C-alpha cells in the first residue's frame, strides 16, 4: 500500500511526464523525420518505465527530469552535429 506522500510523488511524476510528452511530440518542428522516430521511441520507453515502476514513486518522479536531459542532449547534440535548422 502506498502512503499519501508516495501517491503525491506519483501524481506529480505523471503530470510532469505528460508535459514532457508534449515536448517530445512537438520536437517534430525541429528534428528531421528520420531522427524523430528514435526520439519518440525514447519517450515511449520513458512512459513504459514509469508504468513499470509505479511502486517506486521516487523513480517515477525522477523520470521527467532524466527525460528532459535526454531530450536536450538529443536535440542539441544531434542538431549541432548535423546542422539542423527549424
């Protein structure tokens, strides 16, 4: 049984993952289609991990921040490497 604090962490984690999912979906404006599928696969994997880890609320709460760092590294790193422009 989860405590109220753990339920709160889950709720906040899933709300932040929802905001992160919007960021991943809107990346189609910046990332070319060939690379976009890989980015979306990472997003689906993060959501899958959050469902798998629902009994570990602290990990679910950390996933959006990890996902944001992965998104930033992916978009900025590959963007500068391949000279993408929006």
